[in-house]
């Protein structure tokens, strides 16, 4: 069974997609940018600031879907500049600690050229 999540309190999607989709025991979280859920607007700043916002958005979506960051098995990180890798990586480590998911990080061009980072993920959380 496939479930599509529209999470109250999360940033409203800017396109025709769900916050997350559960397929069996896997939860696929759509790419999250540095958007403040309180205002639904971008919150630009340092790569550290933007990475924290993105990972907090992912955490909110996962929790609403019945999972947590410890359930994340794979992340894809998209950076505007590869020069931001070390700073993003430090914040990423703060959120995941010893529960390190598999990860791909690539330099990317965004539709909004001010944005520095976008992250999506896949979590594994068997339904009770």
C-alpha cells in the first residue's frame, strides 16, 4: 500500500508533490530547501543556517510519518557550491551523530539561485 503525506505545520510544497510517500516500510521524503515552516518563505543565510532549517524540516516530516532521523538509511545532498561541503557536513553530523545514513553529495544548480542546499532522504520504519 502506498500512503502520501501532507504534513500540517510543514512548509507547503511548491509543486505537485507530497511531503513524503510511504511504500511498505520505506518513507521517501521529498527534497527540502531552506524554507521556514512558520512563514512558508525562504530563510537564506550561511550554509550552516540553511542546512539546519532543511534537516529540521526533514525531521518534522519524518516524525509526522511515524519515523525519526535514526530511521534514515539514505540521504541525497545537493549543494550550490562544493566549497560548502565541510560546513554542511559538520551540521549534518550534529543531526545524525552515530546513526549515519548512506549519503550522496553533489554540486547542483537550483531554480532559486540564492538557495545553498537541498536534501531528500529515505527512511526505513516498519509499520506496527
